[in-house]
């Protein structure tokens, strides 16, 4: 490693000394980085039963292999009354397989410095392994046994259920946790799968047979995508995959996972307050956004970056650096893989400064809508997005990125012209997107903390919370951890 660094420094120094050294660092000239966006066709193949596989092998890497099997299917497929099931199913790697005693598998993985992990989320799941190249066959065999013949031992399930119920008891212990579930109800309503919470009753009702039934349901080849990266023999790995996953046929219980359901809830814009005894408050807001397939996505992305999507954003400068109200304030534009996303923001701060922070944030948004940017401000933002873009495509993440795109249903090579479209964004585009997305008549604002202090505001910066916008203000009750219902 030291020799490589020394060589790199020597090459860099030779490059510089070959030029006439300028008198100022900013006058240094470096050759332009030439980077081609990886294309899916260069990494993608298919197994005999049509399961897509993305492979990235690189002989200069350490002798490590990473392999992941991802599947479509998650919380949206939980039966009513079995909320929490998918979270337990995601722990299948912690239960081992019916072919090897769990403690023996754990000891063997430790001896090999290898790992098998799994998780399942709202819409998808994955089981993944990492090991030295020489141990691939052994570890892959254990992972496939765990994936196709999971044990789901009763003692591990009972432990997971106890841990889940203990976590439920703490949902009202912190303002970020309260804000997270309250905002979910405000955006999605009471019935969408993203907000249907587990309860002690639903957790107690989940059995090992339920886990096995869910496993049988998702075990359909059409649900799978595989990624492999690291140092490996491509032909040998594909042969092994074809004799295992590639030979899989749907059983009578297996199903192609259904489409993820979009929410059917009509949001009610307003200012919502939740009273919680906490030294600091959490404030969040959300505007209706768009999907990444929208032709204005790139302009909206740049606008978000200017507003609050980076450490150098306007909100960070005004509210953190100039006013010192918070350690951080951020906005994000969600991609909307299955329905329109949101343009959201959040910050944590003292209770009596909530109203003042929101007035400052709204003022910055209005400025972005009404005062055109200059090219001098816009160009460095675009340059930063473009110049940092290659870093997301290192050899170990290419295949995971491509697989995630396919899992979400985006076009295979959506990123190929990303930089050109970012570069084409104009000041008028940014202002147009600010006007389109930052509609104060559609915003939902949530403040969680000591309600009386938040509503009264800071005497040094007079102004009531209810007066920040001409929207109705409403207090929301905390939710009962045992039922998920308002208390």
C-alpha cells in the first residue's frame, strides 16, 4: 500500500513539475477526468431460468467476494393482523438452515471471517454474503441452504419478538421517533402499509409457520435479482449460480410479488403540533413532489440542492451559520419509485425557536421562488453535482446500484445522461421548479416538542407558530404503543 501511495505521489509530482509551476494554487491545470457511466449491458447476464445477474469482477481488488440475492416483496404483503411479520422474516440469516446446526454455522462463519446477513423492508429484501475468494464455495452453500431451507428456530423468533415489543415501548421516548410516525400518518393516512404499525398483539400472533408461508410465497424466480462483486472466477460463479438458483422452479405456493400499492389518502395541509416533554424539538415539513421519471427531475434536484440539500445550501447558511439555531437543517427530494415522492425537510432545535426557524426557512423558499439565481451562484452547484458523480460508481457499488435501479423499475441506463441534463439546468429552470414545488398552500408542517413553548415562539424573535402561514393549526395526540391508536 505504501509503495502504491509513493508511486502515485511521484507521478503527480512529475506531472506538475513538467508544467511551469504557477504562482497561485488556483492556477494549476489538471487533465479533465474522463468517466463513462457504466451501462447495464456490460455487467448483466441471466441465469437459465431468466433471473438477472449483475457481475463486477476486478483482479486488482482484495481476494474478497460479495454476493447478494435480492427479492421483490416486503411489508406491503403482510396479512392484516400480522404486522411485524416481514421484519422477523428479514432475520432469516440469524436462524440458519435446516441442514446445519445454527451454532455450527455461526462458528464456521467466524472461523472463515465470513458473513451472511439478511433484511426485509417495505418493498424488498435481500440475503447477502461476504467471504475470501478461497472460501466462496463453502459460504455460498451455507447461504443457499439458509435462503432455500431456513430453520426459523423458535428460540430466535421468541427473542426477536421480545426485542420488537421492547422497541415499541420506546416509540414515544424521543422526538425524532415521534415525528417519524406522526408524519407518516399525515402523509399516508391510517391504512397504508407504510404506516400500519406492529402491536404487541400482532407480534404475539406471528408463528414460525407464518414465516415459512411468507418464504414459500416469495420463492419465485421472477422475484429475484443477483449481484456479485469482488475477485472471483466469472465462469465458475455463474456455473454455481445456474446449478442452484438457475435451476429453481416455482412451487405451488410461490407467487410473483404484486405491484406495490400507492396511497389513496387525501392530505390536509396545515401546521400540526405534538406535545412531548423534551429539551429539544423536532420540526419537519413536506411538499408534494414528483417521480424521478418527470422531465423536470434534474432541475428540481438542483433546486433542492441549492435550498437545503447540501452543507453549503441556503438554509444551512442562514439558519445554522448566520443564526446559530441548529446544528443542521436539510431538505431532500425523494425519487418516488412507486408513487410521487415528496420534497421534505427537517431540523432539531430548541423548543422556543421553532416558529422563528420556520419563518426563516419559508423566507428562503420565497426568495428562491421570486428572485432569479445568477449563473455565478448556479454554476458551482452544478459543477459540484457533476464532479462528485463518478464517486458513486466504484467497482464494489456498480452492480448494487444497477440492481437497485432494476428492483425499483427504473430504466436500465437512466444515469447515462445525468451530467448533461444537470449541466443544462438554467436559473429560470430552478426558479420555475421552486414555484412548482414550494407551494405554501400544500405544505404539511409538523412540530414535536413542548407545545406551549413552540406555539408561543421566542420573545427575542416575536411571532406565534400559528402565524407563520395562513394554514389551520392542530394538536395531535401521541399514539398508544400497544394499539397504534391515538391516546
